[in-house]
């Protein structure tokens, strides 16, 4: 299994920037994809961005061009750099890790892990 520890979020004015980090520990060799989800009041959970172990990237259209996801494999850490923040970005952000299914050890363990969530608030 893995544990995910997120950095603190924060309060930022519209147009500002903020970077989140999420460090994984445990059976990190099993991790294939890491990403970020968010949940705003009255809205459903939303996939913001993810990054595969091979470097494949995905961004939701709402953040494309403003957010950048990156990954440091040596530190088992994923980052989300958020630029040009808007009030609509206000949410609790959760990091996520998914296991690959091709290793015997990894297939015996749960395949989806979540961080505790961190609040990002963007003021108008």
C-alpha cells in the first residue's frame, strides 16, 4: 500500500499562483499514475490532471494552459503548479495514486489511493 501526504493549500487572489505537492511512501514501485482531483461545494469530484509513469499527461479543459502537473520519481512526489488562478478553482484538492496491474505484488494490494485533501481558495 501507499500513503499520500499533501502540502498545505492556501488563499490566493485571482490571477495568482500556487503549487501543491503530494509525496507517496510505501509500495511506490506499484504506482503507475498520479494525479489531482478537486471537489468544490455543490459540485461533483473532478479530475484536474494526471501524469503516468511514462510521462503521459492529461489536463481537464478548464485548467489546460494554466496548470502544470509534474512528477519527481526519485522523490515519489507529484506537483500541481497552478497559475492564473480564478475563483472557480476554489476547491479541496486531493492527490491520487493508481497501481499498475502487471506486477504480482501490486495486484495483491488495493489499486487506488488518496491524499487527505487540501483547501485552495481563490478570492475575486
